C-alpha cells in the first residue's frame, strides 16, 4: 500500500510513466506466429515412445499434438493437449519446459536446440481459446454422486473438471474472490497477460456440472466433517497458506513483507502505476517466487534489486533459465549469504545484515564469520511456504508437514483425497498439481461407482 509511512522510507508509486509500465508488463515471451509454429513443428522427429512425453508430468502426447500443428490442425492439437492437461494453456506459459519435456527432446543429442515444445503448446491452445467453436468435451450422464472440491487452484480445478466430465456433480469451494489459485494470484504478471488465467477457468467450467462457491474458507465457513456429511467424497487442494519465517527477528517495520503478497497485489492491480516499490529492494530466497518478485520490482521502477540466497546457484529451486532471466533484467544475485538482522530506523526498513555462509567438511551449512550489509527500503521474504493443517483437522495424517497420500491421492481419512502443493512429495509445479487432480478424479470416480439403476 502507498502510505505516508512508505513514502517516507523511499517506497513510492508512479516511478515510471504509463508507457513504461505497459512495455515492462507486456507478454514476456510473445507467442509464435503461424509461420514460426509450422517451421518449429517440422523440426520434431515425432518419436515413438517419445522421451518428451514421458518427461511431461501430465503425459501429454507431445509428438501427436506437434504433428497436428504441422498439418495446420490447431483444434486437434489443442484437443490432444487439453484431454491430458485441462490447464495446458497456462502450463505452456509457466511450466519449466527446459528441465522437463524439452530437456528430454532427442534433438538435444543431435544439435544444441530442442524443439520449442512449450511455445508450440501455447500456440495450439491459444488458437483454440481464440476460436473455441463447438464444445471440445462432452459431460457424461449424471451419476447422482456429489463431490466437494476445496481449493480452486490447479489441482482442484483439474479434479473438478475430471469429475464433472464423468457425470458427477461437483461443488468447488474457494476462499478467495477468484478461481485459479497460484495461476491467478501467484505468478508474475508478464507471464499471464490479458487475463488468461480467468479465460482458462471459464473454459474449464463450461463443461457443466461444477457449482462454484467463493469466499468459503475451510475451518471458517465450512468444515471437513460437514462436507463429508453432505457429499460422497472430498478433494482437498488447499495449497500452502503459511509463509516461512526468516528465522531471525522480524520487526513490524514498513517495507518488510512477504513476496507472495507483493505478487498477488500486483496481479490484482488495475493500474500498475499506483503500486509502490522501494528504490533499493532485497529479496531473500532462491525460488521462482523470489525471481518473480525481484524482476517485477525492477519493472515497477526499483533502481537496485538484489536476490540473496544462502547456498550456491545450483541449489536454487529457480531454474537456470529463470536465474538468467532475472539477471538480464537487472537483478543481482548474491549466493552464500544468510540474513542476520533486518535493520530499521524510525519504523522503516533501512537494510539487512547478512552472514557469509559455506559448507563445512560434513556438508553442513555454516556461517564463516564474515558479514556484510545491503541497504534497502523494501525487503521481500521469499523463503518458501508451509501447509497449515488446522483447517482440515487432526484426522488427516501428515508427512513432512504436508498431507500424506497414496499414489492416487487418498488420505488417511476415508472418502478424502488431496493433491497439489498441500500433498507431500513433488516439485511444487503447476503441471504436477494438475496431474494430482487428474489422478484423484479417476480414483474418486472408481471409488464412488455408478448406481446400478443408472447403468440400465
């Protein structure tokens, strides 16, 4: 928020002119043109048992959809994508294809450039959403079964879609005003321009059979026991509600805030020129959230932005491509440093004192004894999020702080499944959350069965 206190400590809105904001937050990677897509599609070998398809968490038949693009059959290409991944349009924009399908591309063994699978996937899905025509998928006959899906992020949306397609009635509960989860609130604006997250949600809901209830928070407005009493099954796609602490004193000072809140505020802003940002910004963390927060700080007009991470570049969860993206946009990355003290003056952040770190002989991260200070009027915490277990209750077993499930998403509580970031394991990727939702929908369908009377 732009307040007198924030302005006093160097945090200001309107650092740029309107043309700069429009340019800075335009599409980071413009889509392929038709000639570009056709040329790129012809580079594919259309492998049998393609390693790229195996590397895709949702199992998209990549050679098939690329071949259809080469035949100028964009609807057929989109169908091959969306039947495997109902959020294939967003995943094409944000999935780290460089470490998944494109890394597995056999072109890597013959030349230094894989097929641009992510760009081709976006080309096909964009073409479909621009002109959808007749419904692509038809809902099965109603089964009379009713399932509650809690959380409308990628996992919840994929599960709701899979259940609705099979004829079940779905009630989708979401605590926020909009559906989409991280796709709507947690990604950099330049990755998802033109309100694409909501366009994809509306297409997904168009299959029918999904009732949406926003402003409904588990543990406050609804309870798990209540849902189980009124529904045949429940899927939890709760995400990660908590934010990790720095592990040091965190003063109530202007300019110190969570990176996820900063990103969400930016994503929901109708006028970027009203968003305040510091002149000197320090982002603490090493993941995608840290990169998105840092780059967007620069694009809002911050003059000096530094990401500080306690280990080396190889240990950062942000991919090498994302790290390079940050650096080419003027963000400095400092490795091997851990925060020791947030420095304040007059109730406002003035900097952060860091301790240099290293690995000892046993491989343990330790402080070297050296320290340094970075001046800052804004410090963004991006050191990970945690699952908050209280809303779902104690009946669901946890593992490593997240919900324990089997491979199909079943929890320890009968008739309850879970998926996405709240579920233990995985790499906290949108595409993996979609697969969790897909697999759980099939498992729930098989567990529910169809009444004999409806089969006749």
